[in-house]
C-alpha cells in the first residue's frame, strides 16, 4: 500500500507550493495539518531515496552499506507512522496537502558517490549528510513560523534529526577501521 494516500484524498486543487508551483512557502501562515503534511513528504522522499540506494547496493553485493540505508528506511517509516497518528489527532477531515516538491533539497552531493563495494563507513557518512540537511531545514524555518503548534512540531522534528545524526556518528565511530575505499574499486567510464 502506498503511504502517500493513506486515508486522505489527494485533490488536484490542493497541490500547492512545495507543490512544484515555484511559489515561496509562507511559513508564517502554515497550520499544523499542513506542517505535518510537509514533514510526511520529507520523510517519504528520504525513505524512497534510502530505499533506492539500498536496492542499488544489494544488486552489487554490497550488503553492509545497503543495511545502513535499509535501517534509515525503517526509521523514516516509523516517524511517518508517528506523524500520521498525529495528523489524525489534529484533523482527519482535511484532505492531505500533497507536496510535489518537498521544500528541502535532499539531493545531497554525497548521494552521487554511492558505488558498488561501498563500505558501511561511506554509507553512514552519506546518511549523516542527509540528516544534517534535514536538521538545517527545520532549524532555518523555525524563525519564520508563528503558529505555536507548528513551532512545537518542527522543534520536535529538528530534535529527532539531531538525535539521528548523533546516533549515526556513534555508529560510524564504533566501526572498525576502513580497509578500502569504494572509489578504489569503481571502474572509470569507458567511451563506447
């Protein structure tokens, strides 16, 4: 089942910015339900990207690095479930606002460095960079929010992202020293 439509009608009339319309988001007027929908979109995009990376790595027999990304998929899905419950408690009558473009660029440049034979060290560094980018987003927009419930939600989400970062940094420091770099095993492109 697709997480995006769970119990909420996705109406074309509700496609707004972050809905790909190129308009700036008015964070000052953002309500709790809209903020939850935004947070859900961010979680869903992150989970999808992590899942894609895990699948790519598994195809190349790089299970250690893939497991890092699968763990992140699990985290993002757990947090999405929490956000769904919170949305239902807040207002389950409002159609879900579908954010076609999440208001944060999750295309961290490190994602381009995912390669076959990648060690878990590199996968953790990529995930830390992604989680940092999400933390920075929540930290930056908090200054523009007026709604107390949204401020509380975004502070909580910012705290969660910081906790993820710290946990991932601990996991990275607990790994044995790297034996090789994925770049050492990556073939250079050949002209056809």
